[in-house]
């Protein structure tokens, strides 16, 4: 990364004399300046207009009451009433929050641990390693909607593979019983997510300096100690990326639940409640927006963590 | 179990060592491979179960159940799913949305990445952070106002027969571009930073303008990264479900992934047909898996591994 260091150094404060010389030699013509502006400007406008303007729109609309039928002039401003209603009077809200949290914890614990284990086991020269890797990450290319369909076939009470294998034909309604269906769906989501996590960890392990491990084993560390004391701490950047990817995945969860039962009966999620309030029979825009802001606040915490991690590295390198 | 015999066959292939340590190593290796083979079998089970169901006839599974030895195997389910539900139509919809979306996303993000990585403007870091953060937002956060914006934005009728951004495939392309540009810009910026600055400087000295430096010097060098991102973005946009559900109202205009939801109620009346339809819809991504595995994996890890 010495090159990138040099490039980035240009933005830093060191080496003033050379910098001034370079600034002069890279003076841009007017045409070039306009071209550069367009090259950045058009994508930036599209991105900001369709991602950040609606984000702010969600925040603003969350303080309003609007059925969306009349024009913008019909919007009534009602302060924080939507939030109060959502927190106190919307029976599906707290279950949805709880399910999102369970989703989060489950995805962080199970697929991450299993993906890491698989990455460690497969990160060595051995036969068929690439075949094992391929099989484990095969579900990653499938859409979550399809994962929903595929696992519905697995979970059918009478005809599904799961009940037939454990000899409970017709007894366990995996997706219909609201006390277990969330976990049944989470197994399906984990099936897809593990491969992704494994790939990220494998990439991190490959980039690891082998000399580190050698030094540790020369010092008499066994492989367990080497992993927890040497490898894992060095993987910190990857750990954070895995964490953020997993959190975002958990907050975005939608498709699989929509396919199975549209997010009812034990499968309520914040994302489902939001779309229910805009494309459902009742169009309560302020309400949906208030829930969206709750989701936004939760996700921003993790997004900022990620940005700090990634761009601090950028500054350093 | 077949898994055990398979595992032992796999691992006894290397000549067993005679020393005690060799034996212990061999035992660990047998255990390791047994564990891996079993895990892989479990991992493949859901897909294999769908494949199994899709090849069986309705009569067979209706009388014998799904957990039985098949009397006969058939392609009929695939043919029925393909023709009755008019799958080609939905594949075409997907194509019309996915190809422009991937192309424009890569075009946009490579331009931004070029500027950010080649020139030291003060806004560079802010811009990158805005893009990256935007890409990480859960889509549902912006769904409500976006739906309203789409409903209020008129489009010429040659772009959208609804007359608005809402319910138009053009609108879907736009939101995919807006969302995915963030991730691609981030990855491409890191990639372009590894290209020596001397290259563009030499081109500039030779009188090449900014556009030529971008198009003729930098872009050709980014081909591996662009290929990886194209593969990844194709898969992601192909797999998108939410945007079409929210922003498309006419079932006929839906891309295949979102259309499956309607089709499964209307046409896929039994599990064999659901399985066949699902597998057909998965086909393009499975092609990516088998043919473009290297690009897909490097695309996934490009963003995370150190640049």
C-alpha cells in the first residue's frame, strides 16, 4: 500500500514544498474542471435525491398525519403523536422490535460463529477444500425470497423433509406455530448468511501474515492459543465488517418473511410494518414514517461505527 | 450412513503414515473430513429436496407422499411452470431492469471513483462517506417518501405507460442505480488507488483530457474489478424483491423474483410445481455460481479485504 500512502499523502499536511509544486503542475483546465464536476455531480445528485432526500422525508413525515390521498397541502402536522401512538397503541410494534432483536442476536451468534469455524477449518491446504467452500456458499447466490420458497418445502408439516426425518409427520407446524416459526425462519436465513460470513473471514485469513502464526508457534503456543491470541485480534477489521454486514442484513430482513406469511402471526418485523402502512389497505404515511425513523436510528449507530472503522483505516494508510 | 463411507473413502486416499504421530494426524483428518462432508450434505439438503420434488409427478407424490422412493421422474413440472406461468415474460422483465441498472451503476461509480482516487479535492472523503452510508441504509427507511416521490413524478409515456415513475421499470432501474452506486464507488475507489498516479500524469502530459484519462487509461486497468462487481451486482439486483413489491403495481411488469410471489398462488398449485418454478427462477444465479464463481467471490470480498 505504499502507493496509496503516497497518493493520500497529497491530502495531508506534511511535505508542503513538494505539495505546492504538485498543485501547480496539476492545475486543471476549465473544460477538465467542468468534466470532473459532471462526473461526480450526476451520480451524486441521483444518489442524494433518491436515498438521502427520502431519508429526510421519512423524518419530516413522521411528525405528520397524511392519508396520501389529497395533495401535499393536506398534510397535518401533529408533532410527536405518531411516535406516542406507535410506542403505546400499536400492538404489532413491540413484537416487531423483539423479533428484529432476536433476528439480530441470532444472526450475530450462530452464522458468525459457524462461518468463522468453517473459515478456520478450510483455510489450509487440504483436499477438496474448495469444493467444501463452494457448497457452503452456494445459498449466498440465491435470493432470500427463493430461500423462503425452498425452506417452505422443507418445513411442510406432512410433506416436508424436516418432519419426515425426525418422525414427527403432521405434528410440528414449523412455520404456522407462532412460538417456533421465528426460529424456523432464522435457520433458513442463517443457512444463507453463513456462507457469506465464511467468505469474508476466509479473505481476512488469507491476507494474514503467516509469519505471525509461525512466531506464535515458535513461542510454544498451541493452535487454540494462536487463534485467540494472535489470529483473531489481527482480524479485527474483518470482524467489524462482518458485524455490520450482519446487523444490516438483520434490519433489512423482509423478503423471506413476506413470502412465508406476509409477516404475521409471530413473524412481525419493523420492515414489514413500514410497508404495510404504505402499500396495505390503509395508507397511514406518518405512522409508517415514524416506524421507519426507529429503524433508521438503530441502523445509523452501526453505519457510523462502520464508517469510522473503514475511513480511519483510509486516513492511516 | 453413506456420508461416513464417502468420508472415509476420501480421507484414506493419502498413504497412512506408520509413526504414532502420523496416525494421530490421520485420525484428526478423518474426523475433519467427516465433519465437513456431513455439514455439506446438510447444507445441500434444502436444494436437493427441492430438486427431488420438482422431478416427481403429482400422482406419485399425492399417493406415496414426498418422503418416498419415486416411481418415475419427469421434466413435466418444469415445462408446466415455464409455460403456464409465462416465466419467459418475467425473465425478460428482469433483463430489462437488471442489465441497464448494472451498466449505469458501474458507469456512475467508476466516474466518481476516478475523480476521488485521482484528484485531491476537499469533498472526496465526505462524498465517499455519504455514498457508503447511503448504501448501508435499510431500504425500508426510505420506502415511504420514495413511494410518494415516485407517485408525483410524471414521466413521458415512452418511458412509462403509467405516466409516472411509480409502476415503471425505469423507476426500478433508477433506485437500483442510486442504491448500488455507493457500494461500487467504495470498492472501485480502493481499487483505483492501487493504480500508479504516474500513468494518468503521463497521459496528461501527452495532452489527454480528463475524459480520456478516465476512459482510455484507468477503466481498461479496472477490468478485473469491474467484472467482479458486475457479477455481484447482477446477482443482487436480480435477487431484489422489495423494490418491485413496493414500486411496481402491475403484476405484469414485475421482475421474476418478485413475480414468484403472485405466481405461486395462481399457477403453482402443488409443491412439485413450486419447486420447479423456484429452481427455474434460481437458474441465472446458479449459472453465476457455477460459471462466474471467482468473480462473485472476489466481488464480495473486494469491499472488505484491505484494498
